[in-house]
C-alpha cells in the first residue's frame, strides 16, 4: 500500500491550486519508499513480445530510439540511455499498487503506469506532454527540471519518433530522491537527467481530444448499427442557386448532429464504453476449465481473495438513484438494476476485494452468476 | 433539355404540399418525352467493370439477385426481371440532362440517376426507401402503386440483398406512360410492375443520417489532423467513488463535443467536402498532354463549350458577402476570395457553360489558371 503524503497540502488544496494548473514537487510523497520492482524485472518485461518498450539513447546531439521487444542491453553501454516500459500495471501487480494512491482522481481519467530505468546521464530530452503526469522517483537520483507552458517554445524532432522542445526556463529544478513525486500538468516542458542508475514511475492520465471523442462516437454508432435520425427538409423553399449551400442548410445539419449529443442516455452509454477501452494488451487468462458458480461460492465463503486483472478499465454511471446502473468493463456495457449500485462500486473502486466485500456476491444468484462470468473471462481472479 | 411541368401546381406549392410529405403522380411531367438512352445502351453499360448494376428476377415466390458486370441477358428470359443501373449520369451525358429539371432542389441534396429496364412483370418488389425519389417513366408502361408511411408494415428479406415490405394500402395506383413522373417521399412503400418492356429513370436524393454525419466529421478530423481541444478538468473535486463517472464528467464531455459543432467555420468547411464526395466512380479522363492556360484561353475565345464531368459533385458556401467563397468539388475544398462568388456559381450551377459564361474565366489570370487546373484534372472538358 502506498499512501500519498502532500506535506502541508490537503488533497482539496492540491486539486484547487495545482491540478491542471502548475507543476509541484512533492518531497517524500511516498514516505520510506521501496520500489515495487527491480531494474532487472523491468528489463525482463522489455524482452516480452506483448509489452510496449522503447529505449532512448543520447549520443552528443544525436538521439537513438529502439523499440522492443529487446534481446539484451549490453550494446547500450553504461550511460546516457533510458528504457521506458508502458502499462507496467498490466503485468506487475505490485507496481500496479502505485496507481491506487491517485484514486482521488476517478478511474476513467487514469491511463497507465509507465516505468523507466535510466543509466547516469539518461533521459528522453526536454519535451511536452498533453496529459497530466505524476512522476515518482524510485531507486537512484535524477535531476528534473519543469517549466510553465510557454507558447514561444519550439518543438522539433531530433529523431522521427522523438518530439522534443527547445530550452525552457525551469520553475522547478530538483534532485529527486526515492519517494519524491513530481506533478506535471499538460503542456509544461520537463526534462529528467539521471545522476545515477535510477527508476521512475509515471502515473499518466487520459484526456480525450475532440477528435478522439467524435471518432469514438462514430465507431460506437457503426458497431451498434445506430443510424440515428436522417436529415429532413420538409420546409424547403426554392434556391436561387442550386450550387449554393445555404446558411440554413448547414444550420440544419449542425442541429441534427447536436440532437445526437443532446441524447444524454446515448452519450453516457457510449462514453462509458469508450473510456474503458484498453490501449495496451492485458495479461488476461481465461481459467481452464471454467469455474462453476457453486465452486466460486465455496472459495468466497472460505475467504479467498478476489483481485481485478491489472490494467482492466472499469467504471460505472448511474443517472439517478432509481435508474439502471451502467457498468462498463473493458469497453463493454453491463446494465444492472438500480439497486445494484454497490455491485458496480465494489467492482470499480477496489482492485482487490476484502473477504467481507466479496461476500456481497453470495447474496443473490444473479450476483454470483455475474461474478462467475467475470472470473471465467479472466477479468477477476483468486489471488494465491 | 427537359422541363418539369407540374400541371396545376407551382414549384412552391409542390414544395409546400408534397416534398417530404406525400407522394404525387405528375401526369405528363415531361411533355413529349423522348428517352435519352435506349434499353440496349443501358444493357451495354451493365457490361462494364466500373458501372454498378443489378438484375432482379422474380420466380413465383423466389427472388433472384445478380450483380454486374453482366455478360449477356439471354439466360433471364422474356419476363419478370428488371435490370437496374446506378449513377447513369456519370456515364451518359444525355441521360444526365434529366437531373437538370430538378435543380430547384440544391445540388448537394441530389444523389444520382438510376435507370431500370424491365421486362413484362418485372419489378424489385414492394419496398421502402429512406430517400426522396422522382421516378420518370420512359418507353413502355409500368404500373406503380404507392402508399403512405405506415409503422405497422413489416420489412423482410426474400433474398439476403433484397429488403421488401409486406402488403400495403395504395394511395396512388397508376399505369405510368412515357413522361409521367412519380414523386415518392422517404418511407412511402412503393411497387412497380412492368406491363411491357419499360424504362424508368430514378432521380434519387441524399439525406445523411446522424451516423453518417458524425462518421464524416470524424474522418475529416483524421484526414486533416485536426485534434481539436482536449478535455480539461481544472475545477475537479474529490470523487466519493473512483469508479463512478459523474454526471458532470459526462456533461463536460458533451460540452466539449458541442463546442466542435458550434464552430461554424469548421462545420461548413467539413460539410461541403463531405457532401460533395462521390459514391460512385466517375468517367474522369485527364487530358494528355495537359492544356496550357493560353491554349484554353484560345478555345474559350473561339467559343468552345465547356462541360462539367457527369456526376461531378460540386457546391459552394459563402458565410457572408465579404467572406471567402468555399468552393467544394469532388470532396476537395478550394477557398476563393470574396469577389469570386460568380466563379463558384458558374461552376456549380451549370452543367455546361454558355460562350458568354465561359468568357468569365478569361478576365483574370487567376481564373484562367483555376479553370485550367480543373480541365487538366478532367473535371471540366471541351464538348466536341
Ligand atoms: O521517465 C522518463 O524519463 C520520462 C518520464 C516523462 O517524461 C513522463 O512520464 O512524462
Ligand atoms: O425502377 C425500379 O424498378 C425501382 C425504382 C425504385 O424503387 C426507386 O427508384 O426507388
Ligand atoms: Co513527459
Ligand atoms: Co424504391
């Protein structure tokens, strides 16, 4: 269990004064920090086929970028490189625990845990991200500089797959030590340079752009064969020019599209599916053979601990207390009756259920059947 | 030249009382009608690779549907079949002339000209369409029945690619003769059965559904790498449940999407591109070698007639008289200065330019250069 310590700040103050506004260095954000994984374990993950990993090496003014899976790291030498592994929470349950300290931000906003290992001098160069990030210092020391958003900064590509930013004025310039945490809002230039072999954990967020949302809604309508309403023009009058698209034609088209967005039910059902879709592969393992519901009941009664698959995205929406609960898991929607709010909450709020919590699923046959389905898909599993 | 005669109705009355409201049989809609093509020419088109053609044959309660290109039609016998050819306006300039009689509806709403040839007893069966259509009777006689929209009608598929509708009450039941025209609004069941070998010309319309519009806008943003604004939540407060998507989260997402639709410039520029995209192949022939602008000037001065490629979709939009003219051709956007409204109008309103009209393009070097580009792409051509 990792607990975030904001020192003199409350979480409310952090949200009000820093979140999406300005960067913050939280000294000792995790007290007595001990790394959930070792550099060797991280390197091991980077050898695997279905894990996204990159290695970035600086050689004077040249930048090299290699993509995983890797064979070995000997060729890269002793300094000036960083290995970055995406979605480590999908593969490493202990590392996934780090995310839990940030759940004062809702699930759906959290993206994944990226972990980097840097040799002395290693870093990805000064750059901007479009998303908020908390960077936790693990073993080793790293110097981090962070600036405020600045429209005059120039972005450039020292390598086709590397976007960096020109020199910036730092408002934060720190030597991070184990357990220190940096919060960086979108658009703030930042640059980390390792002083010694060092691990960094990045808790990244999701903030869809208008393009993503429109594209996601379009895909949803395609997938579910939702045509929606068709354009009509019952009150058409003669056009002076047949080639001219009139203002009121465009206005009618806009209105038709707007009516779609006005459909609160459609939008909430789509959004929940959209935002729980995975971006990276999961370590999903279907139990073979499947469990029978009565076996599952037995395990739960015995006190076996039910854990959620690392990185599984799940959220719920309930328009009002007497409305159906829309539970979203991994992009799928499961409508539950209004009184099942607690079911949704247990599944989405807790990465592992206490014995007490798990017993909730024994109380009705529907709940037992539902949790059985989720276990048999490999979404939840019994922890050894 | 075909001129639409509405008998006792004015076009204003037709629009007010019938357009998108109820079906109408216009006796002698084209006086002294003579077919722009022959059944043999139509059959010839159906042999070609890039022409969309279907043949539908009724055999008792069974329906057969074959898709083109066809080799010959002998196997189909003497009765009970209809050959339908899409987008004949793309391939047959004389047939394309039929569309011109309907230009009191703007270009962008018009889809294409479908032509059918039916043997006695031939028809596609009773069905509904989602679009308005004018069906012109050419040679031969055909019985047409049309009903009003009726939610109790059942749709069914007597063949996987054929959607028909159960028996309906007809409010129109006519024997159509050459030059008669039937107007059918969306959703009205209709059924044509040939009494003798018969040609029908269908002027079809486009009415995008919400799904099409959202999908079109998403594609446009992708194509032009328009990210749009990103979701922000500067005023976030602590959530009681991290798994819960709050009402105001969804409201903020909806608002972000709505801001995109509120961008009048974006929407008009996208819509013009979207709605002028072709659905069927064009008979586009790039001149080889390309013309030089001064050669084109010479031809125009000599009085050569400039014609627009059949089926080429083009429209323009101008938000106000001192705003740029957005000219859309074949899905592409050409911004022109505000004073070029007439340029846009000449290109989009007239399928062929009079000698006087064509001289417009000689008056400035920019116009001459622009029309040269369009000619060299095969969008406009000199008529022999
Ligand atoms: O760990 C690193 O070197 C890069 C971290 C970073 O820039 C980020 O998470 O945004
Ligand atoms: O010509 C035909 O047989 C079919 C015409 C038709 O149903 C239409 O154009 O909507
Ligand atoms: Co970064
Ligand atoms: Co029809």
